[in-house]
């Protein structure tokens, strides 16, 4: 196996991962996904969805936020178990194992 082909394959996979994460971060901020994330806000006790923010177009909505990635990497298994439950912890462990 040539080193050049391994480097090209790694670069393609890295670029694709960055693209997918950016797309997720961008789409998460769009108003048509608010009902998907509203259940979590209700569970946490947030009643206001800031409807005025969703009606007004702003360029800030088009910029992906990546701060959630750093918070997701630092979460411990104890926090996952406490906040999300055993089924999510098992899923995360299976994902890490894979």
C-alpha cells in the first residue's frame, strides 16, 4: 500500500467528517428543526422557544456553531447515565467499541 493513497484517503475522510459536522451544526439552528429540539427544552423547564428569533432572518443562523463538539467530547459516562439513562450509555459504549 502506498503512503500517498493512505494520506489521500485520510484527508478525504477527515474533510467529509468536518463537512457533515458543519452541516449538522448549521441545520440545528434553523427554525424548521425547532420542534425536534423543543422536547429537550421542555424537559429542562424552558417554556419559551424565542419565536421572534425564528421569524427574523439573520446571517448568524447560517454560521455553524462548533462549541457543542467540545462539550460532547468532555462529557463523562456518569453524566450520560444520570442525564440520559442506561440505554444511551450502552449505545455510546457500543459506538465507541465499533
